[in-house]
């Protein structure tokens, strides 16, 4: 049997429009004298386009009557977030539809803390009415209620055990099945403002108080481990999910300090840029970045070891930012503020949402590689770092810089005209730490 096939000339495919053929390139630099100049121009254009397409704000989810003062994300569900407001209402939101899917009048007064139970869909809430409640999305009434003698300021759940910790004048450790605290922890603080379990070394607990201390506890021995006293009060704590010993605190002195819990006498890094108190902090699930919310009405994103923020987000209508969270895929940021809105932002302002073709992915990766290669050249660095901020923040930042320079110049003059060693130099990572105890 004879089967006839279509016969085409060898160069037929080259005549078809739209086809891309592999081109072999000789990489000898002598043959490409202008290659670096072309790459620099492409890097400059890519940086300009990135700033041009930087539109981080996605949406504002409204519904709360009062300000939003706490947020909680589910550790295994990407689209589930719970928020608590100043009027005692709790709402559960779906980030997929950006709408409220469940709500309840939970407390009398402020909702001070929220935390999901990691191994199911239930979550905990605490308020100023001295009550802890456990909720399920399928019911409008709480599953369990725990009553205390003191008004609560925060709550956090253990990663694997049916145990959670609450903060008030002391730290109480609770079991799901018991109506009274199992253990009580304290070390001199008048009021504990925040409490967080380490998600890697799960028996370690960190707390901060109004006496300017940050204290570490071990729940296995039910005893404190160490304490550090800072110059000003700490408002929030976040553990690095990828580095078991490291945590970062949000401080009243406009800075964030990263510590290794094995050595609290020296901060690993100091993150600056806020011009007012830092009220909340949260790490990315990758551990590479953390986001902060400040009293200056801005949100800033820092690298885990960076001293300056790589990004600042703000809107004209956004008020004081009291809570911030990364989404569990690290692509989005949630913020809650005084104006009653929960805002959704992109982690990288110029990211394109939706499905990308392979050619688009290759082009973006090539542009990113070029920007990384030439990022330290003056023009590219200037364009990449420039951010437009409100006039009030720019003026406050300038005033703060003048004050810091004045203090530094005064110390330099004192050191110059004093005996050697009479005015010792204090490193930035140590000068805000007043004392440590073991």
C-alpha cells in the first residue's frame, strides 16, 4: 500500500510568519563593544517602566463602623482573614471575592486580639470585656467562653497543641478544655501589650509590656528565660518563620529592632524610616521581608536585614494604621486603620496580576536581572529609590534627620574635646538597649 505525504521544500518553515528561530551568538566581548551600553539603557528603561506601572493599591473592604484594630490570617487557607473593630464586631472576609462572609457582635468594647487555631477552622477573640471566645464560621454563637479577672490586650495560639496564651496584667496559658488558666507567667510588667508564640521553636513565647521590656518564656518549664529593657515601649512582636531564633519588634521610637533570642544584648539590625510610632509588624511566610504599620499613616516594607524600607504605601484617606498582615502566599498585604477599612495591597507594586505567558515571564526575569546588575549606578538608583510621600511625612522626616545630625555633631565635639574614652562611641544596635537580664 502506498501512502502519499505532503512534500515541502527545506526552507518552507522559514517563510512562515511569526516563527522564532534559535540564533547562535558568539559571546566574545571583542565582537560586541557596545553590549554594556545597550544593557545599561535597557536597565534604565526597565526601572522607569517599573515606577510607571507601580500601582500597589487593589481595594478597600468596608463594612466596619468603627476602626479596625486587629487582624488574623489562617495559616493554611490563603483567602481567609478575620478582623476586629472598636465596637466589638468581628468579621470574616474572603480575599477571593473581597467580601464579608461572616460577622458577629462578639465583645462589649474593643476587640483587642484575634488568632486562628492552626489545625482547624476555629478562631479565638479577646476584648476589653475580660472574655475569651472561640468561634466557628458555621455558627453565630461562640463554641466556648473563658472568663478572666483582667481586660485582655492580645492572644496567640500554639502551633500544634490545644493551648493558647492571652496577655493582660499577666500572661495566662489556657487549654481548650478548661475554663481556668493552666499556668500564669509574669516578670514585673504592669501590663503586657502583646504575646506571640514562636512557630518553629513552639515552646518559646515572647511578650512586651508597658515597662519597656521584651521577655522570653519557656512554656515547658513555665518560667522566664531572659529579658531586655529598651529606651521606649514595644508595641508588637513578630517571629521570623524561617529563622527560628530571630524576632523583630515594633517600637515607639519609630524603629524596628531584630534580635537573636540567644543574645538580647545586641540587636542584629535596626530598621528606620517611620516618622512616628510603629504600631504593628508581620513577617512574610518566606522570612525574607516584614511589613510595618505606623501612626504616621503609612505602611512600609523592609528586607529582613535592611536598615531602610524598600517600599512605602499610603493613600489620602487612610488613617493611623493599627494592624498589618502578609497573605500566606506573600503576594499581598492587608492593613487595618482608624477609618474602618481593610485595604489590600500588592507586595511588589509593579507586579502584573493574572496569568503570564512564557514570553512575558522571560521578559520580566531578564528585566529583573538587568536591574539587579546595574542597581548601584547613580541614575538607576535614584529612580528606583524615589517615592512620593505626603508633605507632612516628608517634613517630619527632614526635621527628624536634622535632630539626629545635631545630636551626632554634639557627641563628636564632646568626644573631640574630652579625654580619650571619656565619651565612648555607642553603636546604633546597642544604644537603645538599657539592660538585659537572664
